[in-house]
């Protein structure tokens, strides 16, 4: 079936050339075709299934060199590493050098036999598959070689051991999955490598706040998981909120730009949640994280263990204001003002201020029905 074949993008302004290439590739590959470089670029951005590109050199709107350069300088890693074959009618040494400098995978002349094009394409995809298998093999390791954190596979083993111990001794096991809100946008803005470095910096900070018996590792792109043996859901939720608030007020500099980050967190635990395996427990926490993201992000979804929201502290409100996050503080102003009333009364008493405390208290009491 065509759906089972690798998809190749053929780009050429000549319909005849495209049809010729398609005839050679038919049966081995599914082919998507475009008539100019700009249309090809749009296809590459939206179609994640494309495994390689065969492109003409001279084309309208965006020529082969320009398309290749855009692909290789993209902030999307899948495009940076995509096999790319340039086809030219007049192959010169100068063209070879320019194509090689831009990162071309291979270079063939127009009129080359279909067997040659097919062989080169097969070889390139075989190399790509080997690289992907090596990347997949990394997931079987205990530690990720780049970040030093546990791999997701190893986290599942840790969770399975904790669940086995918990079932014998009647204790809880909680897991927490955290994901950066808008991580894909950060990848587009700064590139995947930089975005992952930001995530790893955050993870190292998180690791410094955990117990020795907890395990921290990767869960997905821009996502991390913590396995906490012997931790009750309520305590895990309290820790999750502290982590969320710490990220919310952090000021992070990336490539000279200060960016505001937030995380969404999903929690799950046994025996509170009915999870038959460690994988199921982690997946449940991951699903709840996604629910938190869909709800707008910057929140914790704990499956009902705690209320979805709780009053913020005065200290945290001041941190948010210092981070220019007034919009987050505004919904909590009545509660904050009510807690400040005793302080304002003391100021009147000891500092001879004339703060209208009684009037403020009346206004706050009048607002309560609106907030309930």
C-alpha cells in the first residue's frame, strides 16, 4: 500500500521531469510533487511525513540552492537532517562546491538513470534509518548522554519498582509530569537545540529541590517526569505548585532576550489512581499535563486531589509583580487585600498613617458575593 511507503518530495518546474522521476520511484516510494521552491518549502513545514527531497536547481520563486539553504538553516531539527538531493542540467565543480557548502546530501545530473537516482535515495534513507535507530537506542540507556537525566524507559523501571514496594507495604507512589507551555513556539523562535538547553537548565534546578529517593528524567520534548516513592498525592501536589510558581516568576535570558516561561503539571498516584502498570501511571500523569495545557497552561491537574486553584501568597504576588506579571496577580487582589488589613491597621497605629482601612474592609465585603 502507498500509505506504507516512505514519502519523498520531488520539486521541479517541469511537469515532464516530475513525471519521469515519479515513474522511477513508483513502487518504492510515495511521491509528493511541487512545481517551485516556495511551494516545496511550505510542504516541508506542514508535512512531517516527508523523508527526503529531490529538487531541481533552477526553479521560479525559490531555486534549489535557496530551498536547500532554508532547509539546512531551519530551526526544526527534522529539516536540518533531511536527505536532500539536488538535480542539475549542467553539473559543474563550482555547483558541486556550493551545494556541498550548503549541506546537500547528494548531487546528480539531469538525465541520470532511474536506477542511479533510486540507489542514491535508498542509500541516504538507509543512513537516516541507522541514525534514527541510534537515537532510539539512547532511550534504552539509563542516562541521557546530553542532559545526564534518566531516560523515560529507566523512569518506568524506577516507577515499577516503587509500585511493587508500595503494594507490599501499603504506601503511596506519586509521579509528576511537567511540560513547558508553548515549547514548540520556543523551538521555532530559538531552535530546538537552544530550547532543549533551556529545558535541561530548568531540570537541573528542579533536581536540586528533590529528595534523594526521587527520580527525575525525560518524558517528552520539553517535558520531564519525577517519580516519588512513598509520597502521598497531597504532598506531591504541594511540591508541584511550588515548582510551578518558581518557574512563573523566573526571568530567563536566552540569546540576549528575557523570556517568561510557565509549566503545566500533571499528577498521578497509586493506589489513589487505578493504574495497572508503571507505564500507565506515567501516561496518566502525562494526559493530565496535556489537560492542564489545554486549559490555558500554567496550572496543575491533579485528578481532584486538590482544588484547581488556591490563593497565592503575598510573597509570591510580589515576585510576580517584580517579574512584570501583573495580569496573574489581578484576580487575587481581593484576597490579598483582605490579608493585608491587619498590617494596614498596625501601620495606622504605629506609624500614624491614615489608611482608610474600614472603608477598604467594607468594599471587600461588598465584593464577596460577586466572587462567589
